[in-house]
């Protein structure tokens, strides 16, 4: 395996920030444990074994135990280079540069957000009942149907309107697709898109197709990021629902994301944000029957 001998300056600064000793208070039992000796000191600054292990995983995409002695030595040298260059960057005042400071802040936010999410979700693992409920919700929101369709892709709405007029005049869809469509791959097959589900294609196209009967063409051009489409629905068929076990991993991801979104919503409701966010969730008002808060006791 070849080990990268040098890394980008942005990565150097981010790693240097990670290597700074934490100022947070440690639990009593952790404080009583003997401190591990550093991997190495660079100009008097310790670089920890833990940082070395994480750096190796990021660089080689393997834990240290799976690397050869030569690779471990090379990664250690890389890390020392990172620390040296980061120290020089601090001496040069680069941490005060607005652009560098902003990127360091973003790196900090990302690391802390991920750590917070992992801590929260460790105690909020989705239950089988929650996954089943999400499964039913997903089935209800996604019609179990597939479409077979053709399309002609052109560069402007005006051209697409002319294509629609030609089709109304009796021109063959496949022939026009081969001659006019800028989607060369489907044009060779007469504009054929094959079978696809509601979520497999741009929503603008599937929404337009859902209103058509077999053989019909969209009455007006459909716009997507690729251009303007004229679409013909050829056929429809029922699509079997996926088995719960086949999509369980994806369902877990969805439920976990919703849980953490709800968690962050609650934080937004009680946070003091000035000026307030227009889209932030609002805390529910206190019930009208709630007793007023007691007045503070007078000072002695």
C-alpha cells in the first residue's frame, strides 16, 4: 500500500486544531488514571497516540493494527509534518486570518455535531415498532405503480411546443425523438425511458405522467434541470411492495434522522436567537390555567 506523503494545508490546520489539549474538566476517575505518554513531542508539544490512530484511519482507511510497520512509520512521519506546519501557521498568525478561522470554526461545528448526534442516538435506537410504522408510512406515500414512457428533450419551451403540435398532427413519437431529442441515449431507442417508479425520475416528469392515460402525450412542455420535455405514457403496472427486511437498514436511517431532527427542534424552541429565525419551530404556549410563577423572595 502506498501511503500519502503530504496532505493539503486545509487538512493540516484541521488536524492541528484536533491535537490541542482539551480544556474541559475530566471525571474524577479519569483524572486519577495515569496519563498515557505521548506518541511524540514536536518542539515541546505532545502528540497523542489517540490522534495518531485517528489520523492513520483517516489517511489509510484502515486501523493501525492492519498496517505494516513501514506504513505506520510513514504515517507517523506525516503526522509530525502536519504538526510542524500547523505550528508554523500559528506563528505566522494564520489562525487570525478570517478565511482560515472560518474553516476551523466549520470543522469544529461538524465534529461536535456528529459527536452530539452519536451520543443522543445511542440511547434512542429505533424500536421494531417504530420501523414498522415508518415502513407503512413510506408505502402509503409512494404509490406502488411503475410507468413506461418515452420523452423528447429539447432546449426551449418554444421548441417543445412545436414538437407537441407535430405529434397532434399525426407524426410518430419515436421518429421525432430520434431526430429531435438531445438525450442521445434514449433518442436512439425512440425516446424510450423504460420502466421506472414515481421516485426514480424527476418529480416534474412523474407528476405530469400521473395525469396521463396510456398513449397520451403531455399537453404542455415539462421543464427540468436538463431542459424541456415532451413525454408520452406508454403503459403502467403495479409494483410489488419491498419486503420489510430488505429495507430495514434504510428505514433505520430515516427514523434516526427524524429523531435527531425532533431533538434539534426542541433545542431551537428554547434557544435565545436574535433576530429570531423565520422557520424555527415555536415552543407551545403555556396552558391558560397554569399558575403564575412565584415572585422572588425579598432580599434580607
